[in-house]
C-alpha cells in the first residue's frame, strides 16, 4: 500500500497568508500539534503549535515563521511502512504527503496509520497468535513454516522484534485458526520457547498436558 492511499482529506493545510490565530484554532479543532504549510500547491514545511504559541501577536502571518518550518514528509509513492517509520521516529501525529515535484497531496494522521497497520498484521482475520523467543542464529522462517504446515495450520502474518542488548528475537505468528494446542506442543518438541499463545486448545492436547503435569508431580 502506498502512502497516498492513507491521506485524510479532512485535515486542512495552512497558507503563508494565514495568521497564527487561525493556525491555533485549526489545531485545536482537529486536535493536532502540527499543520502543513503550502504555497502555490508546494509544500513548505510543518508549523508546530508550540511555535505558534510563542508568538506574541496572534496576527503574525504564518509565512513569516518559515525558518521554523519542520521538513518532515513522505513521498506519495512510498510504501506506507515508511510513513510508520518517519512518524514514529519524529513522534508526529500528522505526516504530509508530497509527490516527486514537491506538490502537496495531503496529510496522513496516526489513526490512518494504525488502521493500515492493523490490516497489514491481519487483525481482521480470525485466528490465533503464538509468541516465541528464538535465538537469532537459530531463527529460520522455512523451518517454522514447515512445522506450522505439518500441523495443518497456515501463517497469516509473521513478525520479528529484536530484544534490546540481546541475540534473542521475539517472534509473533498469526495463524488461520484458534486451535493451537497441537502446534504449540509440536513447537515445544522442537525446542522452541513459546512464551504466549491465544486460541482454543484441542481436547487431545489438554489431556496430554494434564498427563505430563501428573507425571511431573509423581516424580516429586
């Protein structure tokens, strides 16, 4: 999905002839801390609420504040994940979208990005989730896929997150159904450390687990 597909046409842009007073009112109305400034359809930058509040005269023209404009944006044809990175790195709630000629095309809000991320992660699909901790050197997508498919499951989405100052990856798998008991047991048999899973366990797996708990208790 390209960034331009997430543009929210309700978010206004400012012109250089607009006043600080108008900018602050629009920011309050739309509950944002930044707004894009445009001149002759060209994107000039973002103006912040903080900068506007610092002005003693609310009749100050936005154009006179151009040295304070923030140059943060994404290109219209960028993948939307690039917009996620830019917005996250700069702690923004709005993100201008421009084309290759620097024409302003619109603004993405954090709400559009969250919806897109949800769809990308398969949140609209029913199913279960398994979370594992795997050493980076032992991580293999092909092996995980083989194990998952051997228990008649399909991977809808897979995500890896490195743990800080460690060679451990947190691997999250979204699967096509919620009966994950047999798959969890299989993963554990292959020495995968499952830290969390959702969904319904099948009856056979629950019996097996209760049996192992009983054996462990008798060993004590």
